[in-house]
C-alpha cells in the first residue's frame, strides 16, 4: 500500500513539473513576455492547470491501482498538496531572510515568491488545494457504466 502511494506521489510530482514547464513555455510563446511580468495573467495561466492536471492523472492512477479507490486517492493527493505549498513558502521565506536577490525593502515572502519563481503562488492557489484533492477523489471513484450499453 505504501509503495502504491509513493508511486502516486511520483506521478503527481513529475506531472506537476511537466505541466509547470509547459505552461511557462506556452505563456512566453503566446503572450511574448516573461512569466514574471504580469503576475495576475501568468499566475492564472499557470496556476489553473497546476491545480488540475497532476491530480487528474493521480486520480486515474488511484482508480486503476487501489482496491479502496477513494482512500488511496486521498493519501496520494493530500500529502503533495500540503507539502508543495509549505515547501514553496519555506524556500521563499528562507531566501527572503537571506536577503533575496538584492534590495528587499518592503518585500514580503509572498511577493518574493511570485516575482522570482512562482507567479501562480497566491493565497487563492493555496486554498484551492482542496479542489485538487477533490478532483483526484472524483476521478478515482469514477466507474464507467458499461451495462447501459448492453440494454
């Protein structure tokens, strides 16, 4: 059981970074500007897929792997949601304490994180982690209705 959960975490991690790379690349191609130039637009453009895509894939994995699909999906999704948000904040906080990348007058940890690495990282993104867990649970508990085709 623990091995299956770790594989689920790995799926979320790889799909998260792949989605982030794709969204950052697409943003530059579509809008012809760096991802950290317009925080609201780039944050929405990158943040929504990061809330959805890795957890759909984790839900599919949980549906095909676990006997108790909802329980497996819960453990596969909730730990990465919590740890990702805490880890980004902790790294940003430590970098702000270390002086960041120059003048840090009036710069908060959230502003530093959004400006330097993750424009999608807002309080809304943090709270919407609940949606990611729900997406994983819904996808994991999906059962195709094959019997209706036979009637």
